[in-house]
């Protein structure tokens, strides 16, 4: 609906405002304040790079972890929102590059979460190609679903940026309105 689109525009403007100028100021690996997006969805991360944290009745799902050296900053964001790292039960990837998932091995070790990765990137993740090596607990395929605590996320395989580039789609509800949410890998893939 138009209301959904307008809400999305407002959230994108908020994210864009936070990101503006960070790369030029060399702040992209610096701490940034986490914030609520909609429903059970939160933004955590560092300036210019973010992760999606989804609260469920059985724990949290984390999509992406950003750089290896900034994983502790993402952890602080998660804790600032009132969660513990051990609340993370599942870590998902949009791509197996260091700027998006370099912190996955660290986050898995600290949280004990299962790591689920799309075919095409699973072997690279385990071999440490592009990111520090991490044990993959579940290899995903196009349109597989990941379920936890009443949340259902669908994985769409969109190879190109990496062999296993993934877009995640799910729903969030707030104030009686259901929003269709997508964490899209790679708007542009050179």
C-alpha cells in the first residue's frame, strides 16, 4: 500500500541520514547507535554498514555481522537494546564478503547461534574465502524458509554479487499493521 511505501521511505531516510558522509570521514567502522525499525526488527551495526536483528518468542535472528574487527561493536548494540548475545539463535547471511559477514565466526562463537548460508556461499564461508572461516550449520536453497519463535523468513537466491547472494523476506506487525520486509543483498553488483 502507499502507507507501507511511505513508511519505508521514512525509515530509509533515517538510515541514509545516519550514513551520510561517514565514508568520507573514515567513520564507516565506528560505533553507531542501534534503533528500532518496525515490529520486532532492529538496526544494529556500525556507521555505513548495518545488520538486522529480529526478536522472536524463542530468541533472536541476526542477518549479517559486518567486519570481523567491528563484531564487538555490533555486540554492544545488541546489548544496548536489552538483548544478550546468547539470545541470538540463528545467524543468516546476505553475502559472504567481509564487509557484510566478516564477524560471523566471532558472533557464532560468542552466541552459540546456528549459521545458515545460501548454497554458493556456504563452501566459501567454511573455507574462509572472503570472510574468516565459520562452520555452516545449514546450507540453504532458493525459497527455503527459516523459522524461529513465530517468525518465518524466506531466502531468495539472487547470485551475481556472490555465488550465494541472498535476499530475505518476512513480515513484521506494528500497531495492527503488517509490513512486508526485505533485507536485499546488493542493489548494485558490478
